[in-house]
C-alpha cells in the first residue's frame, strides 16, 4: 500500500493553476529555514564544523530526495512500518550530515510547526488527505519535514560559511 499524498481539493485560483496564490508565499520558508540554522549556531556559540564542504551538502540533498521518493514509491505492509523506516532514515540523515544539538532541535521544531500548518490547511479545506492514519495526521509527514529541515539547514550553513570566507578575504586585503 503506497502512502497517500496531500493534494488540493479544488483549484482556488482558476483553471490554469492547481494551487492557490498563497502557496507562493510558502516558497520562502525553506530559505528562511536555511538562514535560521547559521544564526542559531552563532547565537548559541556552537559553530557547526562537521562535514563543511559542498559535496557533503549535495549528498545530503540526494539522500533527502531519496527519502522523499521512498516515502511515495516503496510499498509497506502498514503505515507504522513506513513511519518507523522514515524516522530512522531521517535521524540517520541528521547523524550523517549534521550531528549538532541545534540542528536536531531545529529539525524537531520545524517538523512540529510544519505538521501543524499542514493540519490547519487540511482542517480549513485547502488540502485533504486520501486517508489519515494517526490522529487525523499522516504519520510519516513529520519525518519528511524533519529531513527537509536538516537539508535546508546544511545548505544555509554552507552558504553562510562562504559569506564569512568572502568577508574575511576582503578584510585581509584592506
């Protein structure tokens, strides 16, 4: 049985596009998440030093895409198996590419908030589940949000590291 995905219950912006116009404002959220990680690291005084190169970031993106694809394409006997497998893969993604307490905390927070927003959208009829499985929530959804938060955080940290490197080079030239 393949997991059910969210889909718009109706086109709110006309027949030419399947998504309401407000969905475009959600496109900024991954950028904000990516910027949040280096800011939190700086605020906590815990610079992230684990696997700080672009090849590691690209591997993290590839693993996230694989987790996301597996959630849609791999058949499991029940949703508990799917949820536990995705939880293990998501935590494995964090352990392999992040390993920071701030990254784990932000990943949990992002998963909670994103699941809450998704539930509000479902409750208000913007989206609907084909079949919810746990407290009217798709149980695998927080795992995907957690893995996505870790991935966006790695991208943001790498971009912030590049920015710090450019600023340091400019100050040495002067």
